[in-house]
């Protein structure tokens, strides 16, 4: 019986910590998570994938900049701000959905899918920058995307030579 009592005490201590401070901090973090999830229209797999890609994009971008020896805190800061703005757009999409047609997340889903595609492309570009081998088709596609807008003169519409 003492064995079960010690196990119970260890379990409770692990859950709330040795003081109430850990439980309080955990409660605040949980409340913030619930609040943000509500603002973003709820937690689903699409939002989870978007957030995962945002984190991976940021990390691979930093690694690519470190490899090329051009780390810049200003660029990193504004990259983070852009990620926050993406989440604001998703939240606004959720609000518009609740206003126009509650229960039908059309604008939220469109925003998440759009930004998931952009983040995915950015991750692939960053992987190429880091030196991770990419399939030839992806490499050619990214090269083609990179060349768009560089071959024509916007003012005259003629090709640059």
C-alpha cells in the first residue's frame, strides 16, 4: 500500500511540480493555447500542418542564411512578423466564415491551404539552399519560378538581353 501512496505522490508532484508556480505557468500557457486556437477557428490537421511548416521554414531559412554567411537579425525579425500576419489572416478568415456562414470554414480553409503551399515551397527552396539534394523535377520547377519576372522588362514588355 505504501508503494501506491509513493507512486501517487510522485505522479502529483510531476504534474504540478514542487511548487504551485509550475502549475500556474502551465495553466497560463494552456489558456493562451485555447485562446489562440479559438481565434484561428479551432485546431485541426490543416492548421497543425501550416504551423509545422512555418516552424520548419523559419528554421531552414536560418540554417540557409548561416550556411551562406548572411544572417541578418532584421530579416529574421520581419520573417517572424510575416508568419504572425499569416496567422492573423487565418484568424480573419475564421471570423468572416462565422459571420457569413457559421460552420462552413471556407475563407479560413482557403487561407490555410494558400499559405501551406507557400510555406511548403519556401521550405523546399531553403532545403536547396542548405544543400539537401532535391529531385530534378522540383529543382527545374524552382529554377523556372525564380526566373519569372527576370526575363522581361516590366515597362516595355520586351526581353532583356
